[in-house]
């Protein structure tokens, strides 16, 4: 897993403009960018689906495991990984700290959205369709 450069993660976490676009089923075409809240915890970037596991972008992110985000004035190719367990408590804390005054906060730290927590990491493989397919299947590109 590739780590976020600290300055880039700080800019993304401080902004409120993250758009997420997982690949479509063909592994090459990006889906429609969706605006979503993001938070940083322990050097990693996390997002949650407001509509929980029923969200289309969430299904695409889990299925394809790769896509693109645009945030804080930059666009990055990324990978997606589901997150469960005690880490969600830390993600809740980060959501409270960043979005505490929002009327949508309770939904984003509730069971539905919490069950749809995704870790986003920068993608080092830039080889298009083959790279996305390898990321989905866990294969290597030798």
C-alpha cells in the first residue's frame, strides 16, 4: 500500500471538495464523480457512503478497487479498500471534528454510513485497464 505524502493528505483533509469516481465495470472508464465527505486518520484517507452499502459509487469502488479522486485542486489515481472494526471509532471522531456543525453528521457516523467506510490510497500503477484489472484481482504486472 502506498502512503499519502503528508502535505497532500493535509490539503485533501482540510478541504471539503473531494469527488470520487471509481472505475466502471470495464475497468477503464471512470464513473460520474460524486461529491463526498473525507477525513484523515493516522495518515490515511477515508470516506463513507451517505446511503450506506446501497450507494452506487460504493458498489463500484468495492468491485473495481480503483478509480480517481479530485480534491484540493488536484486529481489522483487511487485504490479503494473497505474498512471495518474499531478503526471506525477513529473515523467517527474525525467526522465529528471536521463536520461537527453539519445537520448531516449523525447520518455519517450512524450504522448505515459506518458500514460503508472506504480507505483511499494513492495508486502507483498508472497503466490503465490492465492496472485496474490487476488491482481488482490482486495479480501482479510482471
